[in-house]
C-alpha cells in the first residue's frame, strides 16, 4: 500500500472511531453500493416531475418553472446568509465574498425577468392567471425569510408606521406592521384578505421564530458588530450597497415592469392575482425599503426608488 492511501485509511479510521463506528464495516459497504450518478445526486427525475399545469396553455409551464427556479435561488441565498450570521470569526474578506454570492444570485433573478416579461404571450397569461387566483408571489415565504435575515425589523416596517415602532416592539406587533402586510390588509378596517390569512396560517409562526432567531444576528447587525476598521473596508461597504440596491430597487423594478406589461397591457389597472394594490406595494419609492441605511447618504435615501441607476455610485478609496 502506498503512503498516500495509507494516510487516507488512517484518516478514515480516525473519523469513524470518533463516532463509535467500525471502519471495516463501512469499507465493506463500498463493495455493494453503486457509484453516485449525476441524476441521483441532482434528483433529476423528481425535479422534472414537479411542474403541474392547471390549464392547457403552453406558457403556463414557463410561469411555473420560472417561479420554481426563483425558489431554488432563494434557498441558495438563505444558505449563504446563514453562513455569515453564524460565523463567530468574521473577516471583511469572508463577509464580502459571501455578499458577492448573494448579489450574484439576485443579479440572476433580476436579469432573468425577461423570461417572464418577454417569454409569455399576454393573451395566454391573462387567461391562465385566472386559475392562479388567489395565489400570489406575495406568498413566497422564502423571500420574507431573506428580508428578515438581512436587516433589522424596523427597516421592514410599513413606512407609515415606522415612527411608532422601535426595536423593543413585540415580534407579533412587528409582524402585523411589516410592509408587505399592505398587500393583503385594509388598514382602515383591519380586515385581512384571504391571500394574507392563508399565508399566515401556514407561515406566521415560522416567520416570528425566525425574527427572534435573527434579531441580533441578521446580516446588518453582523456588519455593525465588526471592528470599525473592518466596517470601513471599501470593498465590503460596496458589496453591502450593491446587495441593498440589487434587492430593493433593481430586482423590485424588474418584477414591477414584468407585472406592468401583463396587468396594464389593456390600459386598465388590473388587480394582481392576490387582489393587492400591487403598484404601491411594489414600487420602492413608496415603502423605501433599505436594508443597510447607515451605508447611504441622506440624499440617496431621500431619492430611493425615484431616480434611476445614476443614484447608485461605487464608493472610492
């Protein structure tokens, strides 16, 4: 036996001994197990059988698959956020590198909205969308999780109520005033839509638990906990700003423009499938969602979502 193989055997023996397992038994198991194959690792058959149409319109398949891809990317984003939040020895390099990954995932989401905007016939969409009611992209729990794990809850509170809520507000109360509640609640009567009631029945408890878990380890808090020298790292600050802009303006506006094409194509102010006032709910200038407010100037925050890409500048040394 050559030295390299002998070293591998020693390491394997150490690994299995540490968990009370017999290495020989596991080695014998290799005699009978099949080598891993691509379709087994990726679970291709299962993945490709998850697309179930409700109509016979071909473009409904585009709609379903595109949203499933979004959910997979959301999962990847949450995976990266968790690595930052639970890292007890953060460095600027690690932080910026993981932020870069998250930004690239959101860049993909933004840049691929043409699949929706240009990839479906308007007439087909306006017909099969009726079968989607009252389901809505609003009900993506993973997207809500991303927001909760990225920033302090106060930055997710409906802009109309931020002045009356602070960090000591009970999580239940904060939940009731999250900005996205505006998509499913009549604030004059307090009545919640069926869309919102169903979403809360499935996810409210989990989301409140996540609020508690990330109350002091969300990405913004992790950034603020870094030594000042690390916080001032120009690459890290630019990575934070890029992520904030990408999610809260670029991604949102791509989403908005795709919705506008289909919902306003007939010159009418068509409701979203969930019944929300989708324009005021989505447009950044109304809610001014900013995950990392300390990294933006007062002028940038004042013009958030109003001016175009020129308002976003790369910081220089």
